[in-house]
C-alpha cells in the first residue's frame, strides 16, 4: 500500500486510530485524525500526534472532511453506516482499516483468530505456541495491541497471531492471513450488524481472500462454523471435542491430538492442560492446530500447553477468603460466554451478572444459572430484565439480589452470604459500558474490591 504523498483521513481516536495515523504519517501520508467526540473526551497522547504533524479534528464530522482525501482509515469502533463513511463510498474514496494496513506492511505470516467467544484466550495461547518455534512473534489486533505496530515490529522471518473482531472486518477488503481460525458463531453485536446473517458474513470475511495455498481452521462442533467449509478456497482443518478427522485437531480418548493426512501427533491429556474447562479444550485445540499449520511441531507445543494458565478477566482466580474462591470473568460480555463459565463449575455458584444489556435471549443462560447457582446478584442496566428472566425460569425470588450500579454493593452481598464450598463468580453476560469504560476496567474493579476485603 503506497501512502507517500496521499491525503489520509483516520476516523476514530482510539488505540487503532492512533496507531494507523502514526504509521500513515511515518510512511509519507498527510494525515487528518478525526473523532466525533470533543477533545476533552479523548483519552491518549494527543501531543505526540501533533508533534508528528498530524492534524486533529474533533466534534461534528461534516462531509467537508473528505475534501481532497485519497484514503479513509476506519477504526473498529466506528460503523460503516455513519454518514461520513457512506459519503466516502459515494465519492469512490477507498475505505480501509488498521488491520488491513498491518496486512500490507507485514513481512511475516499471520495466523488470525475470530469467533464470538474464546478469541483472546486462543490468540494469546497461539502467540505463546508460536514463540516456541519463532524468535520474533507479534500478538495484536482486537486483543488491545494495534496489529500494524506488531507487524512492523516483527518484520521478516517471524510470525504474527492476530485476534480479529467482526467490527474490524466491516470495512476490510483484502486482509489475507495464512491461517484463519473460526472458533464459533453465536448471537452477539446484533445492534451493530443488524442480523445474524450479516454478523456471520463479517466472520467469513476473515478467509474470503484466502487461496488454496492458505488454511482455514473450523470448529466442527459449531454448526455455523462447520458450514463455512463449503465457502472457502483454503485447505480446511477442523477441531472438535466429539469427532475425529484425517486433517484436524481432536480428542483421542482424553489426549489432545493433531492429525495431518492421518499422521497422528499426540500432545497431552486434558488433565495436563494448563487451562481448565471444556471451552478451553476447544480453545487449545484451535490454537494448536493453527500453530501446527504455521510450522510449530507437536514437541514444541507440549510444554507451552502445560504451562499456559489463561488470560486476565477470563475465569481468572482472584483470591480465596475463608474457603470461598472468587473468580473474575468480566470478559463474558454475552450469554454464550457466561454459559461456558457456569459449565466450568459444578454447583454452589454465587453469580454476579448484568451490565450494558445486549438484548439477547436469556433462556439457556438462566436455565443453567438456576441449575448451578445458589444466588444471583444483578447489576447495571440489564438488572431488571435479568431478574424477570430469572423468576420466569423458576429462581426463588429470595435468591435474587439487586445491587444497582454498584460493584462494591454486589460483592458485599456476596461476601456476607458466601460459605465454602460456594464460589463467587463475576460473569456478567453483558457489556460493561453502563458502569465502566470496558470489560477490563470492570474486571480490575472487581479484583480491587475482592483484594481489599
């Protein structure tokens, strides 16, 4: 991608927008960074952007911003349906993304991971597996580190693990990883995408540019992911907890195993795996299969799979108080992810849930919560709807508590009632934006309060 001498407009002053603006300016573009928020609402080092000569425009985004612009670079938080981007399309101004910049500048192969749930754990583990084989490894994308920065840092003769969200694919056109892994597709982000069909299309864009020289890794146990095999030109490898394949990763008894044209590569048993829970067996199989296709041997993987203990905010053990264990699962921003957390524990859960409501169906989530929880503590915008769903499914009203918009109150209620062998689990099944900046801030607040007890 030639940037020298071009006029580039970057929309969205977040992590990706900052990175895209700096890289475009570094490679010779004349950059304007615009955000609909006023400057006082922007977080980050604006001085460093101004010092580089980047023009910053905040507030109302009028069509005049597009005058003399050769390229628009869109941040993932900004939907393509906003009037400014629709005007760019009508004027035939190319619209791209930070991850597409990363792909164009990358000199090492990319293994990309997407899915409704499990992306961060799988991508982080994939990065660790790649480090067992490559001296230079980048891990970036939706995981909180700009992918373009990692691509430039790694340079040649390395490997890159990329977490990719549906938001990032919306304006992406030619992103082509060497390996594309699809973990699962369940209802999420429907307010942004409008329908499950469009949401799935965004996931499938991950492999749309792949050829027969590339690989796609699909979850055979997920009907929507499995069906993608007929719509890719890449070589298909499956992973599954239930089935076995000539080309794929699966369980042979309780042993995680990779098969390549029928040649078996046993890894380790489920009990030896460092991350626990059935969903994490799937994540490990997906990461191992992807790493194998990137050139990592089974022998190189085994020590990493034993050692890796998971990521922050995903069923993260925080502390034990008087025999009661506290777990931070703030990353469970939808019901499917929260269900996987509930499945990790047999029973006696005191569950803290709620937040910025996505409006998804609660039946399956509340059915399992009733089966495995001794009490339900609700917070945030979703609390009233969650309470109604809980009572409709048969929760005893005396076991449902309302804590408003106060995590300290929720944890105080939990601490006062919890007796071993009960556990306290924050698994909100909601986004965080009604109370916090993001799920990380929510998880850190949960841990701060628990550690202050």
